[in-house]
């Protein structure tokens, strides 16, 4: 049965005030709850797998700050390390030994990169990787895939036009057409489109960028065979392959999707997970490629807060935990059991509903299609059902990202009791959605 709506009075008041300060009342668009019911929830605290909003409502959280909180909220090891480092200062704009320590943790356990550069966000990491690829190849054009999101830099805020192989069309006002004209957009999982793009723009494509596990527009899982084809066609054409692992890096395993699929890209990008959820990103490659970056090489990239000590401290603590034996095995088994229980339930009920999953990432789709691999496979009308489901789950104390296109995450902090409570809430919510 439907649960009564939770109180959002304080969150609603905060939102009304926020709208006088910020465009749309938020500092990032998806937080505005435009795709779901109600006003945004203003979060006051998080601990373990739970968060609490301004009205005192408690939720089991599967957003996990959009993925990086793989240890959960307010993890003691991360908090203690950050607190220790903060006593000595929080920003210097100068090198610290902490940068070396975090880099050694990453490079010593990741065979796909030899050197790394820390930045302040995933968007900045991808922007810098694109510039590096252009500088290294001395070419201008890049190729991306419809359904993959790589941050909000100008050349990547483009969508596919009509046709198999198209120049991108800007998906945001303020992006010059000239920027979009350097970006080729094709569909995922389409070898013919890739082949035609490389034929049409022979010798012009600096880089192909892909989320090897596309997780910003649903969970659009690609086959290993398709990613191997992508690797080969890039190699054959002298084009750099960039794996955007801002979400998948350190999430599906310490070495991310590159190790999961056994494919070596030319450049990798990472996000906030390497900073315990604090503002940080990174890109890495072979020593030869990375030495094209200034001050050694001619590709300029800089940042006052790059490698700031607080984020480095959080990253050291978090990644140390991830390297403990059995960490990923336990996390993935927990996720697989959770997903199987939901899939068994909907199969028994005959509901048009699927749960896609990889590692500790999952995505709910209102469909009977076994594998959604492209953006075009997603039925926009199905988002109405997600909107209803989200509403019912919020009233039952379960927090998912406020869009049906967003994935969910399970953390080491989610307990068996959390997952049992969540499964019951999901079952009850789906019954309501499909009866309506």
C-alpha cells in the first residue's frame, strides 16, 4: 500500500531560499529533482550507508555521492586521516609528500598507467586527457559515443545529429558550433558506424573517448568483443583510445574496467573515488605520453588545487582500504545477491523490469529487454514509472539518485539488514507502480 509522504517542510524552505541565490536553487542541475516528485532533499549528515535530511528523515543511501563513497559516508579511516592532515594546513599550492604517497598507491597497483596527474574533478581530467591526445597526435578531431557523458567541457557537450556518423550538435547553449564540429558522435555497439567514421575522417581523429562501462545514461554494458574492436581500430589508425573511468575506476576493481576487460587504453581518467569523495580527479598514461604534459612537454595544464593535501589524505586512506584482500569479492557478492533477489521477484510477478549490474553498480530499467546497450534502447516513456517508484522509495526511507537515467551503488557500509529493508521497499514500490 502507498506510504504517506514524508515531511519536506524544512527542505522545501531551504530550497525556496536557495532559488534566490543559485540558478534553479542548486549548484548542479540533477539535484533539482526535476525528474521526480517533490522538492530536493537537503542533506544534513551521512554515516555508513545512511543519510539524514533537514527534516530528520533517515534514508538508506544508494547514490553514495554519485559513486565515490565506496566505503560509505563518514568512514572512520578516511575521516581520521583527513583530520590529522588538516591540523597542518589545508592548501598550499605547492608540492606535498601526500601527492607522492597517493600516486605510489595508484601506480604501484595499476599496470595500465606509468605516470599520473592529479586535477580537481572528473570533468577536468577528461578535458586534460583530450588536450593531451590532440597534442600527442597533432590531430584535432575526437570521436565520442551517444549515451556516454564525459563532463561539461565544451567539446564534449555534444549529442548525435541525424545519420550513422555525424558531427556533434551542441547540447548546451554557449557551446560554439566550431567546437562541436571537431567532435564526431556515433552510437554505441555499432561497428559499422565506427568503421565509417574512420574512413570518412582518415588521419584526422586524435582520440576516441568512451566510458568502457557507460553509467551516466543508464548502465549500457558493452561486450568485451566490441571494446576489443574499438581498441584495434584505434591502433590501426594511430588514434588514442581514452577510457573515461570516472565512475568505473576503482569501483569495479582497483584497476577499473581496463583490467575487467583486459584492454589497455592509451589514456585513463579517474574521478572523486580516488579522493574519498572529495573534489579530485586524475588522468594517467604511459610515461612517454604523460611527458607531453607541461612542464616537461608542450601540452599545458595546471591547477592551484591539484593534489591539495586534504583530498590526497582522503584518497590515501580510502585506497588503502580498497587494497585489502577480499574487499572487491565481498562487495561484488553482496551486490549480486541483492540484484538477483530483485530480478527473481519481478520474474515471478511478470513485471517488465530489469536490473543491469556490474561490480557494485546497478541500474533499474522498466523494460523486458535483456540487455540495453545503447542510448537509443532506452524508452523515455519508462521514466514515468521510475518517477513513481522513486516517490514510493523515498517514503520508505530509500534514497536513489533523482533520475531514472542514473545508476545506483552499493558500498562496503551497506549491511545485510540494509539490503533486506531495501528489497522489501523495492518489492512494495514495484507492486504499486505496476498496479497503477
